[in-house]
């Protein structure tokens, strides 16, 4: 009897489970029909149906349970804000409205939208709380607009936003605590807002405190913002920082010590000093490219970078000195594998750098005017192809470092100043010889040329007598 009761119980549970599954499938089918109508209304409105201005809608499988997701691409459709409806289709995951004619941020309502792209439009102001009905939004792209004003509550109601792109706008006055509602923001891009320095200069605290940036931020980009100073909390867990194309004359002293990727390219540094890299102890990738004023690397400048994996000085066209002790007398960069000096003015490298260069898997010396003498022969012995070419001596000019013969890397036995001294001595001796010859050909001062005067002198007076015979005839 007990076994029969157990079997009946199992059958009852199976029936209940089947009934519930059937209900779910019916509801899903109904939702499919409802969603199909909503998709048609949004993607193919009556005014744009059967034309190139209708959106492209695709059904995809989204993680983590391979659930249905809808991706809508309305880019390049010349849409205006008034053309868009507030209610978005069910299951929508991505909406792309880039490259349109939106003059203000549209108001949408959706519980499933994760990514919204509004780049390359004509939005000039972010007012009100227009994103509050997008509670599941993860990524918001507002770059390449003309946004100059942002109200304080613009990003309220976005507790799950992780990526915010405001690059290439006209931001100059950013409200305090603007990003405070973004509790899980991990990536923030404010690049190419050339007047953003006006906001940072008016406040005395660090950027995190002033703008309400949470400590979960891992990526911060502030390229081309005309910044000449920046303060970030040293304890913030920032992993990537880009300060390319600003006005820094020194690397900011107050930076997070957790950074793995740091870009200080195209700034106004004239020399990289040890104090510039003191806080970069965890940096794996360092970019010091396009530095128009950078001339040299000081001794011990790269000593703090013990975790460095890649460093680039590409197109720093005045860089002509790389100190032999830039990595210290005993280099400790076991992870360094990539270095780029492409387009610099370096002519040689000290052989004390050979322990570092020997571990590299990539060394870019393209466009470097190398002086291939005996001091650089160690570089030819590297097992990797560098792309470097010899500028001097003239007999191997233009040849690849790896192609030039070993015996062509020679040095003169005399120092260069000795050659100059010999040339000057020869010139002085030649001038003295010419002077002596000229003086030897001149008459002596004691010799006086006297003119002979008298009857036998050619200068004597001559008297011409008349011809008497002619007179007689």
C-alpha cells in the first residue's frame, strides 16, 4: 500500500508540473503574439514601412539561459525625437539610434533594454530624468553630440548602468555629484570635452569626490580635456586611465596605485623622471607616445615599473636620449616583453640595456636613425627582428640592422676630437707654408732700384739737328 501511495503522489506531482509547463508555454505564445505586434509598430511604422528608413530588428539568443532577445538597429534613418514612441517592444536588449537627427534625448520605457546608443546626433542638453524608465540599462552611449549642459538628476534611476560614454561633446560645467546615482558604474569616458578643465579647476577635492564617482569604476578616459592637473584618490581600484592629449608637464602625483593601463601620451613632458613613475608600481602597459617635447629618459625613471609588460614611445620625435640606467643598474622587469621606439630620434642604446632587450618578444625600431658602430653591435645579436635601419656609417646607410655585416659595426681608434685637431693643424701648417713662400718671393727691403743717368743712359736728352743737304737743294 505504501508503494502505491508513493506512485500516486509522484504521478500527481508530474501532472502538476506538466500543467504548469503548459500554462507557461501558452503564456509565452501569447506574449510572442503581443510582442510581434509591438515589434512591427516600432520597427515598421506606417510612415516608413517598405522603405529604407525602417529599422532592422533581429531576434537573438541572450545569455545566460539562451533566452530570446531583440536587437533593433535604427542607425542612419534620419529619425527625429518626435518620430519615436515611448514604449519599446518586449524582450528588447539593444537599441541603436546613432547617426540620426535627434535634437534631444528620447524618453523610453522598458524593463529589458540593456544597451542604448545615441551617438552622432544633435543633442545639446540632457534635462530632466529621461532615462528613469530604463531600470535595466547597462550601457549608455551619448558621444559625438553637442551636449553642453547636464542637469543634476539626469542619470537618476539607472542603478545598473555600468558603461557611460560622454566623449566628444561640449561639457564645461558638470554638476557636483552628477554620477552619484550610478552605483555600479565601471567605465566612464569624458574625452574630448575641451572645456572640462573649467569644472576641475573650480573644485578643490579629487575628481571622485567632486563628481560622485563610485569606487567600482575601473576605466576612466579624460583625453583632450585641456587638463593640467588632476587628483584621484590613491586607494581607488582604477585599472585603466587615459590622459592623452592634455597639458600635463609632469605625471599627476596623486593617482591610484592599482592601475594596470596608463596613457600619458601627447602631453608637455620634456623628460621622464623617477618621480613621474613613483605611483605606477602595478602598471602593465604604459604609453608615452606623440610627445612633442620629450627629449630624454632620466636614470632610474623606469625602476618603479616592476610589473611592466609593454611600453611605447612611438612618434615622440624629439626623444634622443635613453639613459643606460633608465631601468636601474640591476634591471628588474621580468615581465617586459614589448617596447616601441618607432619614429623617435634615438641613435644608439647602451649595452647595459642588453639584459632587458634580450627578453623582449617585440622591439620596434622602425624610423630610428641608428648609428651602427661597435657600441651597437650587441643589438644586432638579438634574436628578434627590430626593423631598425642604419643611418651611419654611410657605407651601410639604409640597411636593416639584421642585414648589415658584423664587421661593418666598427668604431674609430681615435676620438672624434683628435680628427678635428689634426685637420686644424694641417690647415695652420698650410697657411704658414703659403705665407713663407709669398714672403720669399718679395724683394728685400735693402735693395733699391736706381735709375742710371748720364750720356749713356737711355733717358739722356736727345737733340735732333736739321738736315743741311735738304736746305741746300
